[in-house]
C-alpha cells in the first residue's frame, strides 16, 4: 500500500511455511545469511531489507519511518508474498518491529523469535529507571540530530561501522564467528552508497513519537535469544520480558555471545530455533 519497492533474499521452495527475517541496525538482509541456508529445508525463508535500507526504497521524509509505517510494511509484504501467517524472527531494531507486529497482528504470527531486543514496553520502562541503559542507548539521542550522525559514520573509511562489528567493546567476541573480510566488504558496499545511511538513521528519528505503547500483550509462543555480552542492551531486560508473553515463553542467554548473536554463534542459534519450532509443533498436536 505504501507504493515502496522492497528488496528481499529468499531461500527454500515457494509454498513451504514462511519464515520472515527482520534485520537490525546497521545491517541488511545479509546478517541472516546463516539462517537462510539453515532453514530453507522446511521453510520459505525471506530476509528483507527494511524500509530505507540496502536496495529497498528509502523515502526522504523522516515521518515515513514511524513505527506504524514499519509495522504496516510487514503486513503488506506478507500479503504480497502470498501468505497470511509466518514464523517471524527479528534482531535488534528488527526485533522491535517483530514485537510490534506480533502485538498488532497476532493472527499473522504463528511463532515469534526475537534476538537481543526486549519487549518494547520493558525497554521504555527500564531505560527511564536505569541510567546505565540510558547511556548505552545514547545513540538514540545522538541520531535525532540532522545529517551529523551520517557524516560521523563515513569518517576514516567508515571506521565506526567496521568497529561496531569488530572492536573489543561492541564487536563479535573471541569465541564467536568473526566476520570475514568479505563480510565487512558487503556491509561497507551497502552503507557507502550515496544517502544509504539516512533511511536507517531515520528509523530512530521518529521513535519518541511512537512510544510508549497502548497495547502490550503477546499471545503466541515466543523465543527470546540473548547474547550476554551485548554492549547496547542490559541482560536484565530479557527476563522482565516474560511478563508480557501470555503463552509459552523461552529465554536462552548465551554467556560468551555479543549483540550480533545470529552471526556470532550461528550454529547454536540455529539449533535453539529448531528446538523451539519442533517443540511447539509437538505441543499443538
């Protein structure tokens, strides 16, 4: 309905149950490369470039990135792909969108899997009471400035972007699957295109107009996966999320893993997702 063109990468046969993957910031469909390969045997796996990212259209006006637009995108995409429901998986900002789609359109989500992002109500309540999380989320406020955040990312051949994934403070940990030179090149290629950072940062420029939420409850089986060494999100929020899920809720915290969990520990993440999907299927029977 938005008139935007969305880019996605798909694996697995059409007609199989849909698994829809929503990436975080600053990422694109590629952050799900390990999951595209893993789940194509039983699912039609679709990894999107969200509105404003990669090869998807990027409206110029920041109002076009309000959360209600992003939620409507997922509903429209599901219908365009010929499905009325899916297994929905989101990481980081894509996790925020996944939670909201599950809350607003519960009939569309059979199972919800979120990686390193708490229920949005937990996030907004926790950040107000815990200055340490407010500091970790300081970039939300920095991103409110026009043009300057984009400029900062481009300095020294995109040093900030590279260090997010590779530095000791924020990057994938010692025991993780480090990004290869080719992986880093893929990220640099996408985000070094003219204007490629404005759409992604615009997602954050509208966040304060959309929170707190009116509705909170999540009614489908939910798996929350969390890398304990997340430099941006305090692990305490993961446990509090349980309050809002009115169905089977499973939380798994991986002690050596970073914020970039599905790239950091792909084998473990994939195994945990399979277990959750199979377990819930058995229960329903």
